[in-house]
C-alpha cells in the first residue's frame, strides 16, 4: 500500500455558487450563477443548431443560462457552449424558470452543521470559495459589504475550531452579473482592476486565517464557453482569448500582491485536467493529441506557472488573426507573478483522433470525446480512469515541477436514501479507492509532490454542468431534489465512514 506524507492534507471541496444558496441575503448581489437553470427542468431549451446529431443528446442534459435577446425575447444558451449564445443578448433572470443555485443546499445557514460533519470525517483541510457578489455585490462598489466579509470570518473560525485548514478559491465560476452585462466580463481590462480590488480586500481580511489560495477555478474551461467562469456572453474567439489574457494578468497581480504583503500565504492556479490519449499510433493522431492538450490545458498552465506566453500559442493566435491587448509592463508582471502551486481537478481522460467523424463519442464534462473502449463510464458518460490520474500527476509535475494540490476528483451518481437514513454507495467507495491508490503510487513510486486531496462535492450540492442535485458527489447526502424540494436534512453515506478511515490511517486503510 503506498504511503502518504505525514502532513498530507486530506479534505473535501465545494464552491459558494453550488452550495451556499441565500442568493439575496445580507446584501449579496446577483451573480452569473444565479441565471443558470437545472438540466432537465428548464422551460427554454438551448438552440443547438449546427451541432452534429450524435452530440445533441449529450448537450441536452446540460443546464442553461437564460437571457433576453436584442429584441427582449427570452431564451436559453449552454454556459459552456459559446456557439449557442445569441448576438446582442444579455443573461437575465426569467420569472418562469428555476435556478437551483439560488437555494442550493443552504450552506449559508447550515455551515456549522456541515463543518462539524467534515470534522467528524477528520478533514485536515476544506476547499471552498468566496462569492464575489457577497463582498462587492455588483463588482463596482467602493467599499466591501461588511455582512459578506463577516460571514466568511465565521466560516473560517468554525473551520479553525476543528483544526481544519481553509483552502480558498477567489473566483469559482461566479462573478457579479453586472460585470457580465456592463463589461462583457473579462473582455474588459477594467475587470482586472475590479478583481484585484476584490482579492486585495479578502487577502487583507483573511490572510491570518487562510494559508492556501487559488485565483481562478478551472481557468482553462473558458475554451468551451466563456460565461460561467469569465462572464463573457459572446461567440467571438477573440473575446475568449482577450478574457483569458486579462485573467492571467489579474492572477499575476494578485500573486505579486500576496508575495509582497503576505509572504506567509501561498497562491496557486487551478486547472481542469482532462488528459488525452491518441486514438491510434498514427502520427496524425498523436499530433492531434499534442495540439488539443496545448490548446485546452497547457497554455493556461504555461502562462501561470512558467510566466510567459508559449510560442505555440503565439503562432495559433497569429494564424487566427487575433492580437492580445498586451500593454507595456504586462509581460513583466506575468513573469513575476508565477503561482506557488498547481491546483487541479481530475475526473476523466479522453481520446483524440485526427479524423473522428465515424468514431463513437461520449460525454466528457463540458466537451465531447471519442469513447475509450478500455474504460467504464459514469451515468453521465464520464470515462473512469484511475491509472490516468497517476499519468496526469506525472505529466504535470514533470512539466512544471511545482507542488500539486488535487482539489477536485469524484463521481457523480444517483444515490438512494433508504428508509432508515442510510445511503449505500459502494460504487463511490470503489472509485475513490482506485484513484487514491494511483495517487499514492505517483507520490511514492514516481516522486510527484502532491500536497493534498479534496474530493469534489464532499457534501451533495448543485452540479456545475447539469445543474442537478440528483447528480450526487458527496460523502454526505442532502435531502433536496432537483426542483429544490426536501427537508435539507443531512445524512451520512457509507462512503462517509469509509473516507473517515482513510483519513485516520493517512491513506493506509482503503
């Protein structure tokens, strides 16, 4: 059995927009997550024109962002599919739609109970996020909202009471809706200054309570569509590239600010890793794999962990006729503001082929992948690959040689609450057993520096891609359904007791 470091940070992960609820309490503003529906329940379906037929069933499961078009007519688009965004439309709350994140699991009023359950499992750390809209409701206010700041003080103090180290993502798929509608999100350089103001306020307030920070959640997910993580409601590729660049610049400025004022804290980046295998040993398939991995993932890591715009990306932009809005001093800021560690999410691997028209496809989180016949898949089509996890960790550590914090990994499944309050989820236990084994091999056999592991959705919450609660990830079952009905009572699943043993044994009892 692989051995883990003595100070290894076992824990769990959530995000404010998927668990807090209380979307209009204590001065909170409307966020980009507050206009996203629940997959399967929404009244308006996204316009999927132009998609291949075999893609349609997979995208129909996804949640939508509601909007009013240039003429004021209501509609819906897929947050992670920018081709579905209307020209001239603006995201908006519609009266006859259900938005699950507005209530979620009501962590806002249950945080003491939930953190006590995390402590019962033995968490060493808890990865969470701060809702930008609780601190600056519209993003443009001169002073932060004290009620929002006080709430997170209480959360951090509750964690500290149990010896749990908070791990904070500054922006996790949530930003003020006002900044999306008024500035088209991160397309505007003004948002860089507004984000740095937000980050500066929370770093100053919490730097003695939070050691580990990450600037943006899964920053590279913008390649699939810019709304959820960047507030960009536009089809234009140049807008997504500009938004990415501005996020790089903002991250570097926050890192530099932290290093100068709070040397005791660490600031990391966070990447969604979806490693690709070549479909065959044909050179063209391998070249396609390299090109896609560079475009989808490594470009973002290269800038934030190496400090420069890689040559392959410069050439890609040149071929597309896209010029980044680089101003004097920017490149020096990027070079100086290199992140201290790598936060990653890992759920699956994919397959790349130079010509994939006739190959079977499967769901791949926010995208579509060629199906791997050697792997099993979840109910949502995500291919389960524990060995790919070890491969991923090696790949990242070899490229960047920075400590890796696995801040998301998990299995979405439909759990059943029994009459006696038990939830039997052997499939989740087996998923985690195999992934932890491979992570242990990466540490002990390969020498990869992994500092912690926080499985995603340690308590059931709203799914990011589907908007469903029925796609459950947690060790803790929350009695609420996709429509928001239920008692919100918490129940320990079988995996709760299993993970408690894993942590108590530092990974030796799996």
